[in-house]
């Protein structure tokens, strides 16, 4: 019999990062130089212009030297600076157009994750005002995810990426597979599909006759409103990760379509996002045979973050016929799904060793 087809959805694609304005010549130029008062690192900081309603007009990443150029229409703004491991800094009001470079003295307290007390309370809203501890950890995660969305300039120096597909037997031996390499230019090498589509149609599509297509989450999915609206969150710690704190997520109680549950792991000392691990739920055989995966991150030389490695693993299933005798002695043929191994699909960046890997 033919193996049931299983297709991976965390594939190579081009996802354009949004900076808030479609064209840089749509407004005045503002060159910002960040100068931390305590000598800390500002490379890779998220620098945004806020309007009178505190909405983000445009946002970008500070360079290795702590410089960012932003463009916005004439008007009054404040500058928000978000750095991993620090509370946000917001400047006083300024007006555009403005001549010359703006040197901004950045001063903000550190975030202390080690002292956070973890409870078993689950919040089906990341914005619940009563979930301050959860909000604090999620803010650090969101900085890394948002930074990864915007890390286009850093990709040009990372060289190449690869993707692979491996079929394994029940004893873990590779029996078939293929891999390929490709150049990284100005596009993110790994990404998922539209978050709204995942929220509506689910993370696993198919059945035992047609096969399955399954999808893992990327930065855009995890930061999206559809993901927040369809999942519940809580803080967790594990004995095998003594230096980390996690934000677990799972589908909301009334959500019955195929989905994912997992944990985003953060270093308690540095507040850096390390890994996202997940598995599929409400997904029939994909749940029963523990299909899931992980995503890990790399710090680029500029201080920004990007997806460094990802993997999805699912069972290889075969539909077999087995005779079944009824109480009346009439033979009946049952069709049974049998696990004949696993299918691993994934990818990663093949780049210079100067980029720091965030191993768990």
C-alpha cells in the first residue's frame, strides 16, 4: 500500500517585513543615534515613532553602531526604544521635519525574570491586566519575534541556508531523503502561511485517504491577533531547563480544529528567546503519534534576531487491510493505519560562526 502523504508547511518563502510606511520618501527623514547611559548594548534595539495615540507609525532596528533612520510625515512624535532585557524607553515629544542627527540618551531599568513566581493560572488573553507576570515575559518574547520579522538587512551577510526531508524507519534509520541549499539575499529564508488561514482552517489539513499537510508557527503567526484570540497562555518552568522560564500556549477550550500547543522558552538571566517547541493537538493520527517540532533562533552580528533552525517531525503512516470476522461468521475487511517510521522536514542557516546560536 502507498504511504500516506505528509507535506510540511514551514517552507521557504518570501515574507516582506513591514516598517509602517510603504516608501521611505513618504515623509521626513529622522536619523537617530542611541546612546545608553549605562554603557549597555543598543545594537538590534527596536526603534519606533509613536503618534499622539501611541500607535506605531514606523519601526526599525538599530544598527551595530546604535543608529536608525526612520521616515514619517510632518507632525509630532515620540520615540520608543525596546531592548531585550530592559523596560521600554519613551522619549519626550519632537517635531518633524527636524535637521541633523538626534542623539538620544537611553535609560531604562533591566527586566528581572528570575524573581517571577509561576502559578498554574491560564490566561486566554495575553492582555489581561491581572496577568502582569505573564505580560512581562511575553513582552521579552515579542521583542525577539518582532526583531526577527524586521531582520532583512542582516540576512545578506549570512550566506546560505538549507532545507531537508528525511524518511526514517521505525528504528530511526534514514531510508530516503533529499536536501538543498540556496542563497540568502533580502528575504527571510523560513516562514509559515497566513495566520488568519491557520486560525480558520487549522494547522493540519487532510485525512488518511488523501494524506496530511501540516504547518508550524513562525514569528508572524505567534505575534498575530488570530493566534492570540484562539489560544490560552500561562507561565511554566521545568526541571530540565533550570535557567529558563517559559510561556506555554494551547488552543482555547472551545477550539476543536487541528491546532498546536507548546512553549516559548526564555533565558531568565538575559531575557533572550531561546526556543519554541510545539506539538499538534485535535489532529487525529498527528496527535496520537506525537507529531510536532521546534524553532530556534540566532543572534545576528548587528544584535537582531532571526530563525536559525526549524524542524517538523510526523509519523510515516501506511493504510493496511486486515480481516475481521463478525459474530455471524462473515469476513469483513478493516483498514488500519500502521506506523512505519517518521518523516522529518526542516532547515537552517549555513552562515558565519560570528553569528551567535541560541541553543537551548
